[in-house]
C-alpha cells in the first residue's frame, strides 16, 4: 500500500531538481553534496532499525550506491528526501527480514491499551535532566523498543520529519505511524514513572 | 458502552496532545512547566532530540564518491577487456571461416585459388591444432571472469 504523494513545495522542486541534474551531468562535487545532505536521514533510518553500527554503515553505502545507479529513474514526483529515505528503509527492512528480526509493526487493538495514571504527582524535571544515570537508563529504554517504533521516534523527534512525510518513506498509513508514536511515548513515560527516575 | 469508548478516546486524545505539546515546547525551547505527566513527556522529548550514540564517519560522503568511482572504473576496465577479447575472438572466427571457405573452393576445384597453399596448410596437423588452441584459450579466458563478475 503506497500513500498518496504529497505535493511538492517550489523550494523542494528547484533544489532537488538542480542537485539531481548536477549529479546526472556528473558535475564535480555534486554527488558528494547529495550524500552529505541526506546521510543523516539515511543513518537515522538504518541505524535505528538494525542497531549494529557496522551493518548500518554498510547499508548506508549500499543505499547511496543504489541512489547513484538509479537516480535517472527519479521522476521528481516526491521530494528527493523521501525517495532516498525509501531506498534506505527498504534495504534495512530486507536485512531485518533476512535475519528474522521482528520489526514490531503489529499493533494490538486500541481497546487493549490501558492508559496509566500518574502514580507520582511530582516530577523534578531539572533533576531528571541533570541525572546522567537516569538519562542513560532512559536511552536504554528507547533502545529496547522494537525497531519500527524506535525509528519512527527518531525520525519524528530528531529529524523533525512530519507524519505524512514518514508515511511517504515507510509506505505505512499515517494512522499507524501515529499509533506507534503514541504507544512508544506512553511506554517510555511509564518508565519515567518507575523508581529509576524519581 | 458507547460512553466508555468515548471516554477512552478522549483520554487518548488528551494524552496525544500532551505528547505533542511537549515535543513542540522542546523544539521551541519553551520553559518546562505543567503537570508531572507533561514534564515527563518533556523530559522524554528532550532525550529524543539527543544525537545517536554512533554516527557515520565524517568523511563518509567523500569515501562514498571514491568507492563509486572505483566501482565505475573497475566496470569500465572489465568492459574494455571483454571488448578486446570479443574482437580477437571475432577475427579468429573470421579467419577460420575464411580457411573453411578456401577448403571448399579447393575441393570444388575452383581454379583461381592455388591449391598448393591450402594443401600445405591442411597437410600440416599443427596449423589447425594451433588455431583451435587460440580459439579455446580466448573462450576460457573470457568465461571464468564473467562468471566471477556475475556471482559477486
């Protein structure tokens, strides 16, 4: 299932088109610029899904190799960022499937979801920010999430990619993405309520 | 039952808004305040904005360009080798074809060709053997490399 393509903004069109044309014309430095511009997105998608730095680096290389080989097929019907993101996502997904690692894409019925009440009425935000141990444990809790919600959180929070844009990259319905984000953040909030973070 | 579902949806909607508000406040750098629940989401939003514990090497774009150029150069070199062998193979085949043609002409007693030359070539067993070796060597040199390249 492929989501409807989002309309392009004029800025996207001109910058993407110019960059793609420069790469296809083999202008010096053009492909290096393309890699530099999108390596962060590629890394966040792949590394968050596979978690192994060496594997993730190889997959980023494979992504840009494939981008270089198939760039002439890019039709400018979506931002270049989405097109490259899709390539990275499909490569990482295939890696997980080959290793039989669950993506964590299944969602239980919303009826089964019980919203926890705040057990502690007080939360010392400043202390929680300063506590390096607590920060480490929170990071571990994020790492312990299933690959898909972990990646979605990073794209949404760190890369600042909107939900419709993530839908373009992953071909998941926006409602499913929203549900994964909601549940993952709820689970992490529960971790913050545990004794570790008081 | 209906009321229960509505309540549950309202709760979820409120929770989602808290999560989103924390994300936006963190992006905008607004001071952290509100309920304990809102502050926890804010702490989480702060954590999720931190860079990952591993990153691509700083020279990744340059290394990637070098790698792609090396692959393209290797492919060009392989293509050139293949073309050269194909050319030699073609000329070798052409020579064999010409020789065969000449033999047919001689056997049919075509007068214009000096049969002594053909007889000299055919009567010497080393000439066809040498020709066969040359063709065979080209075939063997081309194929393993092509198989190797396609299995990579």
